[in-house]
C-alpha cells in the first residue's frame, strides 16, 4: 500500500485494512505509518546489502563498479521508481516528527556504513582510489539516486542513468 499509493497518500486505515488488521493494531505495533515504513525499509535493507555485495564482488573493473551503483529505478523499473518516490515522501514527512526522523537517520547511517564497507572492499580489489571519502560518496549517491529517480518519474526523457554514471565516473576515477 505504501509503495503503491505513496507514503503521503496511503492512510493508516487503508494500510490496516489491506493487511487484515485494525488501525489500532498498526499504532500498537508500529507507532503509526512512520514506524511501519521504517520496519519495511529495515526488512529490505538486508536484501539490498546482499545483492549489492554480490554485484560488487563480481565487478571486474571500474565500469562494473559504476554499473553496480546505478539504481534500478533508472532502467524503467516501475516498482523501484514507486519505492523511490515513497521513500522521498517519507523523508519529507518525518522532518516534522523528530523521533521518527532520529530513528530513520540512525537506520540510514548504519546502512550507509555497510555500503561504504562493501565499496571499500571493491575499490581496494579493483585498485580504484575514490575522489573523496567513501562516507561522503555513499551519502551523495543516495541523494543523487533519490533526486534523479524523482526527476525521471516526472520527466521520462531524463537520462538519469547517464547523469548518475557521469557523476560516479568523477567520484571513482580510472585506476592509476
């Protein structure tokens, strides 16, 4: 429901009804829509890290590394595009909820650290020296991916993959 309708459009009543629960059950177990979203994100994070790790382990060169970091939302994946849009809506919404924002930031930082570790391993193996600290690159890639996904959702003519690859080619220069 959250992904299909978007974080802002989906109501707690709709979410509960689709899951076969009451509105009160959603609040009891998750504290509301924000807590439910964070639970969903946490569940997907492990799968994302596993897939990214496997993809980076198979990377044979810089181009493979850059391709591994190009979000599937850029390849016309409608479900991934809806996920990105809902995630951006969530981030905007939690700015008004300090507790939910703090929980989201803590989870995001942990995810970013794990991505950074995977990138460090791949860069070391491929002899790539990133142009800036990996901690910063991971944050920039997340922001870039989210923004380009939204841009592509409203302007399908946007070549988001080319924009992302161009930025990544600067952040991950050719090995010396």
